[in-house]
């Protein structure tokens, strides 16, 4: 039997924290969760029916929990992300970080862990100042087939980088299933890069992750909330054009242009494959009855479980 622990999880989502605690060898004595997404709550309750749901984080207080050992959370990141508008603490979603600070002060747990995206230095410094620790950056690629760089602020001691397990997409790809292929046969101007193919479906240019297909002998990009990543699932025959094009502007790079190839060699990741990218148990998000759209969303919002378990295992209760 593992060490017993009392936990308060803010922005709990589908409760990846409980999976991680189990993997790290802890027995959850009580787990109170603050979450408002009904689909994520349904998945959490289907997998962990003893979870105490507290609702909106702004209404949670220390009176709702009993002498917790650990406070965890991944506050909404849209205002911090380099992929977003970088409104920082003026964004109402990012302001929810201060609810984490409030409850950390109210509950006074032995340990805490806050996860968030890579962000500008100013925002990172503000969070570090309030929490009193500097973050450690860990890429989920060390424990999964997904490139996902995240910052972790914690007072758990001796947190190091996880061992690189060398997991690639080909290790988690489903061989059978109802696959959703990229539908438009007019895909043009594929561009070869080291880890993926970029493509343009409608002749409007390319550049976003939504227009990338990753090679099975490589890693995927970061799992997003809005659109699951895609990968190259069949043989591609490229014919290199005669010239190398210099992409202009900031962050420019040399690239080769390639002729089009059959669009049906690119498909979206299945939900189960996305679960494996996040090291979530196969079928976990299906419990609770959520649609595939909602399952993709909760996985994009979730944690890479094995990274969290790696951090939590250093707790001494």
C-alpha cells in the first residue's frame, strides 16, 4: 500500500493528477478538485468516483478541504502562451493564477506544484516571485512521443529531468481503426522539414501546427485543444525542386520545396493515440460518455501524466 496523501487540485480537468499520484506510488486518502468543464468532470468521476468536486476555483476556500498535503494545478494558459496574444495577467483566464496563490496561502500544504506553458520572461518572473521558486522546464518528449515543453514550479525537492525513454510515434500508432484522413485532394506545395511535412490545403499559405503532419519515426508536435495533430501514415515519394528557397523575415530558415503527394497519406491522430501522447491510460477519456471532440479537448488541456508522476515521486510524507 502506498503513502496516503490529501490533495487539492485546481483546474483539475479530467484529473490527470490522480493518475500521476497512483503511478508515483501514493494512495489518495482524499482528493478535492476544482473544475467547471462538465465533460472533464464526467471523465474524472467515471475513473475516480471518490473525487470531491468543488466547482469554480473562485468559490473554493480552505474551509472546503481538510489539512491537505499537496496543492496542484495548471492554471489556464491562454494569456501566457507564445501561441496566443500574450495578454499576460490582463487576460481574465491568466488572472486565475492568483486563485492558486490565494489557496496556497490559505491551505498551507507541505508541497505544491504549478504547471504552465513557456512564456515571456516578465510573466515567468511574476509567477516565480509569488511562489518563491524558479520553474524547471521539462519536455514531455522525454517520456512520450510528443514534444510538449512546459514549466513546473514546485517546492518538491530534487526534481531532475526524466530519463529519455526514446518513445517515437511509431511506438503508439494504432494499426486498425476508423481513421480520419486530410480530406482535400488539392493539397499543394508540401515543404520538407526534419520532423514533419507542412502542407497547404486551400492555397492560402502554411505555417501553423494545424498544417503539419509528423513522421512516424519522429515525435509529434504539442497536442492542442482545438485540433488533434496529424501524421504521415503511408509512403511518401518526394521529388525535390531544383532550387532552395530562403524564407524571409524574423526566424527565417533555408527550406526545400517539394512536389505534392497524395493527401490520403496524412491522417489525424485517433483519440487513443492522443491519450498515449499524454501517457494517459488507453480509453480513459471514453469513460463518462464524452464525444470525441470533447475527448480531444480535455487531452489538449491535460497533463503528460508521466512527467507529473516523475515530479511527485520525490515527495516525502
